């Protein structure tokens, strides 16, 4: 099994580069194995190994020396992206992920540390791994926003974390990655999945057979006014922290696929959680991109999410990148 894990190509035992490259090692700074550069065909996370899967050709995946999805590590950054797997670029080729699109169009230095939350950003700054960027764009998926946590900028680093920080510097990347691959056991999982005919667990639309959702009707967030105000206050604290270190903070919620294509779930009307949250953030003078408004207009012309995947596609990325570029020109002179 050891030979299999280290010798069998990941394209054989996984259906996406995400599964192949995702690290669980505490000795790797980023979320993925460092120094990767591979190209493969992929299928979506919701309908893999079914007749509804759609092949995504030549998906290039590159990670830097820390294990983040960038072509190279950059400490001094103009624009930093943090947030959900959409920001990391699940099911998207390297040249089309949001950070690269914005970097090419603006000429500014961009860097991507997704998947990540705001505390991850704070930790990287405190450790001196990256310098404060000029602008921080925080894009997180709608279903995760109610679980946002307060930041702890003055939180004491535990002795266990200090040890991990030291080990990250001295444990060879290759050794840590290979050990982690053995521990994950993708080959064993692949064999088990094929013997049990494991397939994507997406929820198929009753209106459009090609369209699959992650949560379907369960995607509806029934948060009251008090809960929305609490979440808005937490996001406001993120903005305040950025102000304290000279960073412009911009939040952009990524709508659930179910929210944009609500009529295919089907819901009788579009869920209003993000619309209400955006209003609350605006009251608190948090810079927020109204992604609901932007996506509702664009969906009439282009498909914004993969049919067989929970993540947005290149059209969704290009749509939001236009607004991000507009804000970038305002705040970086």
C-alpha cells in the first residue's frame, strides 16, 4: 500500500485535484501540498461517477512553497484574497482563479490563501509570514457566514502551536507531504469507493436534470434580525482590525448556488438572507459588494455555477472580478 500511495498517479485515485492536493499535515502552512504543478481532467463534486458528470478539461493546479494556490510565494502583496473554496478555485484551472484574473487585469500583485477564515489572515500577519496588503478581499460562501467567529488579535499562541510553527520551518516539505499522503490513504479509499459504487451526493433539480445542488431546500438560512445583526457586527470587527493595520477591507458574500438558481431548487422566491445581511453591513459602513444584485443580472445571460459542482465557474469569477477591479482602482493609486 505504501508503494501504491507514493507511486500511483493521483489522477487515478481522485476525481479532482482538490482531493489529490488537500493536506492534513500540521507541518504545512497552507491547505495544500506545496510546490505542486499538475494538469488533469476533472468532474464536479456533486455528480461524479454518474451519467450527469461533466468533464472539465485540462484543469491546471499550482501551489507555492507554503501550500497556497499561487504560482509563487509573495510576502509583500497589493491585493490579498481569503475565504471559501470558491476563492481557492475548486474545479477551476489556475489561470482562471479569481486572484489570477484580477492580477492579470490590474497589474497588481495578488495572493490567495483560501480556503481560509479571517483568523488565518490574522495569524499569518502576526507570524510575519506575509506583510499587510493594501486591500483584503474576503469572499465566503453564504452557508458558512452565520458561523463566523470573533477574531482574537491579541490571543496568546499556545505552546503546542509554537511547536507546530517551529516544526513547519524544519520538517522537509517532501517528507511531510509523503507522510500525509500515506496517512490519508487515497488508494485505499478509491478501491473502497469503487467497490461500493460511491457516487456524488448532489441533489438533482426536479426542473432541470443537469443541475445539481449541495443542500437543495436545506440551503435556506432562516436567521432572524438579531442573528443577522450579530453577524454584521462580527464582519464589522474584521473591517476595524484591517483599519488598525492600514488595510482596506472589502467583503463579498458568495451566494449559495441554491440562492441564485432558486427557481430550480425549487423555492417559491429567492432567499433573502444575503440581501438582509448586505443592508446591515452597509449601515455599519463596511465595504461590501452586492453579489446578489450582480449575479441576478448576469444569470440572465450566462451560467454562473457548474451544473455538476457546488462551486462557481469562470463566468461567475469574471462577473465578480469586474467589480473587484473597479474597487481596486479606487483604493490603489
